[in-house]
């Protein structure tokens, strides 16, 4: 590993200290609306076999630990790649 110059760590010698909140000045407000489902239901299964049968009927993987699903199937994340690029 290379050595760190003590002057590099001397905060008094840093001229442009970046303050994160200053980066947002003048930016437009953005509020993402949470997408709510049309309807939600609770389904109870008496046996593991009943759960497996239901999973086969709807064509989705369900386990005793499954808390929620979308029907028709939709992954939790949209699969869209999002990138933020600093063009400075």
C-alpha cells in the first residue's frame, strides 16, 4: 500500500469542502407515488400440500415463508437498469 501524505488529511488545507445539501439547491421537487394494488386478499392453507397445489394453479413459486406476491407475476424490482452519471 502507498503512504498517505499528512497534508492530504489536513482539513484546514482543503479549500472546497462539499456539503451534500448544497448539491440539491435549485433542484426540482420529486415525489414518487407508491403504487398500491387494486385489491389484496389473505389466503390460508391448512396443509403444505394445499399451498403447493395453489402455487401450481397460479404458476408461481410459493413457500411457507412467502408473505406476498403479485398476480400475474411481477418481480419486486422492475428490472430496469437505473444509472446516475456525474457528467462534470
